[in-house]
């Protein structure tokens, strides 16, 4: 007997779409537009999307690749640099399509070289964002080489985030891809203008999946998977019905050869089955009834956007399927959908 689950169409509040040059944009747009109503599109391209003009042409490239009749809406972001001016922030607000600004500490992750070297340098831009109500999306990890990679998020909260929200107490902030119980607690304790996204890989796995029996590069993302107590805190937060926590997959496609490499890059390509994987995580926690709020309501509410009104249907089949070993992308490249060799019981059917 199969079980059906119908929920309001979800949105993805943290997504990497990449660009047309190497074929990844088309692949990711296809996988995303099948199910998501909207997505917050990350700006960490090469070169980074630092101006509204760049965001506008990137948006046009995305829209031009949408399947006919698709209503998918890309919500654009700007990449914050030491040089971002308050006037660019004003333009972002006026554009209507730039919905947030992304803060990467320089050197923290993929294509973050042009990120912020010292948060104090960007206060004029942040003050403008605060007054215009533009959310700051934070990659919350310190880059201090003396800090252990597993502690970088917790240290970031103490050193950067706590002081920041004291200085700019009205600013909307999304702590992206929270991975620790410290981050979960920080968000719970903070005011209602602080929210957080949670990825599905951090709900389904902990660092054992990446490191036991060999190094599994497809489980490597940033912030890195943590130990089980943190995974449990994330599951509890996501399934709690607390409106501060919402879906942001951080799906990040990298080519197979760059993941299966002596220096494999960070990112899990979850877009191929994102909502099915979230359903799996919520079902495992005995909280499938909490999926709709997390996936379809709370993110829109946080951003002050209308909730989607149409529905999607998932079927839980008695016969599981597995994702393909790889999918062709562009001319000679492949992407490995995440997770491999895992039975998936949920499937999008409508
Ligand atoms: O794992 C990650 N991949 N984390 C990030 O912060 C960036 C992303 C990417 O762009 O590949
Ligand atoms: Zn990301």
C-alpha cells in the first residue's frame, strides 16, 4: 500500500544554481523547477554577483532556461564584499528581484575569496540593509586557521554573530545551513528577525557517514557534517514547528572529477530529490506532519513574501529507488546526485 502526502508547494531558501558556461545551470534549473516554487539563488559565481546589474543578467539567464510554462521564480542575492556600497544596497531594494545579501567570510568556502575580510568594513552596507529590511544571509564559520574545522561555526557565533546582532538589532539575519546545537540554540534565543536554514544532508547524516570505512567525498560540504548530538539538535529544530527554521538545501553541484579527487571540493548535489529527502528525514523523526510548515510556509513568512498556493504530492512507495550513479552535465562532465546507494521511498508524483 502506498501512502500519499500532499503539501503546499515548497521553496528552497538557499540554493546554488551555477551558470550556463559549463552546463550546470540547465541541469539544476530542471531539477529545481519541477518542485520548488522559488529559490534564493546564491551569488558565489566566478566572477561573483556583486552588483544589481550582474544579478539582473544572471536572473535573465536562469529565466531563459526554464521549461515552458514553469512558474519557478529565482530570488536573487548580492555577494557582500569589503567594497559593497550603501548605494548598491539601495539599488537592490529598488530592483524588486534582489531579496537578500550573502555574507561569506573571505576564504570560508567555495568561491569566497572575494568575501568579507572584516565585518566592521561592511557596516555602512549593513546599516543600509537594516533600514531597508533586506536580510543578511550568513555563512557562519570563522576562517582562523587555529580553530578546528568542527568548531568553526560555534566560534563564529561567539566572535562575530553575537556582537553583530547587538550592534544591528533590527537587521534580518538568516544563519544559513546551521550544523551545530550551539547554532540552533543561538537562533532559538535570538529575536524574531533571526532565522536559519537547515540542509537535508545535515538532517540525515552525521560525520560518520563521511569518515567511517573510508573517506566519502560526496558527503563533504561546508559547514562540514558534525557529530550525532548536533544532528539530533538539527532534527529537533526542523521538526519543532518553530517558524525560525526553514528549508534551505544548499544543494551545490560539483563535477564528479572534482569531488572524487585528492582535494575534493565542498558541496552535496541534493536538488535531484530534495523534497523527497526532507520527507525521509521528517518521517524518520516521526514528524511528517511538520514538513509543510518547514518546507512551504516559514521561509516565505520570514522573507515577508506570500506563501505558495498550489500543491505538490509525494508518494511513499513500498518499493524504494536509488538515484542514478551520475548524470551527464554539459559536454564531458558528470554530477553525482546525493545520496548514493541509498533507498529512497518518497517520490514526487504531482
Ligand atoms: O558545501 C558547500 N558548497 N558549502 C558552501 O558554503 C558553498 C557550496 C558551493 O558553492 O559549492
Ligand atoms: Zn551555500
